[in-house]
C-alpha cells in the first residue's frame, strides 16, 4: 500500500496548531513545548547575522556578542523569532530596532536595501540577495529543528519508519549546513 504524502508550507507556529487540530500527522518545526505533541530533534540549524554589503559590520566574517550590542536589528514582533531567541540565550545583547516585519522574506529584502541587520537561520540563507552578506557567530548558536507529532501516533509503523528515515538523513544534512 502506498500513502501519498501531502506537503504543506506554513509559518512557524501553524505546524503545531495543525498537528494538535488533526489536520496533519506531523510537522517539521523548531523546538516547542506542547503536552500532547512529541518533539523528535533532527538537526541543529546554525544562526547567522545578515547585513547589506555597505553595513558597518559587513567586513566581519564572524561576530561576537559585543558587536551585537546596539545593532540595528530588524525583528519579528509578537511571537518573536525562534532564531533570535536562540541567539539571545547565548549572547546577552540589546539592540536598536528601526523596523519590524512579519516574515523572513520581508526582513531579507530590507537588509538587502541597507535598512538594518537580521538574525536568520542557515536554512533560510538560500534566499539572500546579491547585496547581502551573512556573518557567522563566534560561539556556535543554533535552533533545533525536528518533527512534531501527536504522542499517540508515535507507534504507528509507517510513522516510525518515516521518523527513522528523517533522523538518518539529518545526520549528513546537519554537517553540510554547518560547513556553509
């Protein structure tokens, strides 16, 4: 028997809601907390600071916490940003916020236009414009990506097989992400 997969692209919080509401069986998301949903970690997605090529920090290949203090960071309001929150756990910094946006795509466009800097994951760096530079953090900073699934579905054979496939695939994928 073949089961055709249905892929749904969604925002950061909607995979968890879709799982809880029974619209999807599982979701790939960053780490979260929900009593009914299990989180199976897959890989660590490194954080990067992106700036325009004209930005004062553009000459750096790596950045420290001191460099972030007072930075002109574009941010996502309300729920925040899982990557920014991961960086703030490692680096204690205060930033000046000239703009807020509601999507990574919007932030990337603003950075490319020279309107500020943005903390983003390596996975999302594929969308960077020609005028944008990514900078690594001196201390490794990352968000953990994984599978969210209702706990009672963990024992379904096809789900167990899919999860194991994802875990096996993620080992090499994580190495490739960190080498970028």
